[in-house]
């Protein structure tokens, strides 16, 4: 599947099934992608001089076979053809 940073995708399996989001990062070696506000995990961080510690939420990777591409340009053309 052809995926690129910034593309819109829909989750087809897992706990976030049916949600859509934008690709933030791609790991081609492991075939995994990170999607904005999808597959959120809690991360415990220690306090440092730069930032205070605590529990933060961040995106985790999801396998690329669990997503499908949503090409907005194709959808717009289909809607325009029906009118």
C-alpha cells in the first residue's frame, strides 16, 4: 500500500475502528505508522530540569495493514460526477 506523511487514513481494525486521522510518522522497516490522536497510550515521565514529570498521553504506532487510505480528491470527484 502506498502511504505518505500527511495522508488521511481510516482505521479498519482494533480499538479505534472507524476513526480517521492524519499520518504523522512512518516506520518502513517495521511497516508501522503513527496517526494523529489514534492508538493513544499513557507514558510516565520523570521530572527533569526542563519539564515536570507526570503522566502524558501520546500516539503509538499501528501496523499499516490495519488502515485504509482515504483519498479526499477521489471522493470529491465522485460527488461532483453524481450532481
